[in-house]
C-alpha cells in the first residue's frame, strides 16, 4: 500500500516540477532527493524511479547515466543512515523526517537555480518548399513568461497555429531573428514583420540568399555587426557559426541555443558546391561548432532548424561528425 501511494506521489510531484523547472539537471537532482525520501518505505522504489525516468523523453542519455551512478550512491547512503539510526536507537520513522529536511533545502536551491531563466520555447512545424518536395521546418517562439514579450525565430512559412497561440495569450512580438538566409527560414519574414511591426535580424553575409524574400529593407538589421541583442530583461548572444552559409549564426540565451541548420541532433548542416568546396565548408562548419557551441554547458538545450531538440552534452558524446 505504501509503495503504491508513494509511486503516485513521485509521479505527481515530477510532473508538477517539470512544468516549473525546465533544466534537466534540476529535474535530476529533484528526483534523486525525492527518491531518497521515499526510499524509507522500501529500497526497491529507488530502482523503480530510475527505470521510470529512463522512459521519459525530456531526459538526455548523459543525464540518465548520471542518474544511475548517483542512484547507486543514494542506496549506499540510505543503508549507512539506517545503520546510524539503529546504533543510536532512534525510531526509523525519523529517517523520513531527516531526508525531508535535506530535500527542502536542496529543492530550494534547485528552484532558485532553475528559475533564473523565465523563458519558454514553443516550436511550430511549418511546411516549406514546392510540390511534390515539401519538407518540415521549425519556427520557434521564444517567450519571456514574465513580460509576455516574444521573438519569432526562423519563420520559413506562415504558421496559423503560431498566430493563434500569440493572439490567445496576448503575447507581444518584439523582433524576428534569422539564423541564416535560406528561403526555408526567411520565407515569412515580410509577413510577420508587417503584421507585428518589428525589425528583422539577419546576417547580411547571406544577402544573395534572402534578398528576394524582403520588400522593406528599412526593417532589416545586420547580425554580422551585432554581438548581442537585448530581449526583455535578457541578452541574446549572437554566435557566428559559418559553414552551412557564410552568414550562419547561432543564438544563445540562458540555457537555450537556437542552432539553425548548423547543428542537428546527431548531425550537422549540409554544405554546398563542388566536392572541394563542400569539404572546405564542412571543415569550417565543424570548426564553428567546436569553437562556439561545444564550449557551452552540457545542459544547454539545442533547438535546430529541422528535427528534434537535443543538448550540447548529448552531441558531444553522440554526434558522429564531432566525436574525435
């Protein structure tokens, strides 16, 4: 009975915490210390909780390995505490109180750490290209939850779903950001710039690629000349990552990276030209990733121009183009 109750509490607590804390590291710490408390009712619960977490999509493989290792230490610590409490003849129920006190302090620290970035990323998948060669592209909405200011990143096509989302939540669009100048990332710039009356930030090194998609040059700002952009109460760092295109940039804010078509989950961006040119540009792109992106914290969440999100830590360990 106790095990069933605590499995329910663990599941509920994890779901509630995930809506508040967006850091995989914070989530891992939270779960580990919660497991430590609940283990008072049976050591099997720690193993059960680890197994459950392994099936959850928002944990990266490197976090799961860490979870397994620390979980083993928790079991050892759990046994040590049992022995100490027996030696001093303290009622074993006080073990739950002891762990709860630890948990309160640790959770406070975790919440303080994870709440420093009050940002949300919403992905909208747009269909771009021409029949019969349509393909999917990611449009991102970066939202400051506190002020409800937002930036649209890489609008390759109109997204009615995104427009409805913005309208329903009374979000104010403050800018449009492009990671590079390919049509599948800039195709709806004119539409959204006009609709929301905002500037478009794009590297002019990609001018040959994007010029036919702009009608109002007065709203354009050159990312090649900018190191950072003020967004709400934050700073978006503009990391120059050429290779996929001459003007490719990655946008870094808090624990979030928008990598455009430079870095994907398990892959890197395509390069163009004759074989010699493609090889040279690929070397440049890999160099950009190593020097500008892989130096970021492992927990940095990566949102690419196509496909699923990933993390810097995952790519360091699993991306075949980056493993030496």
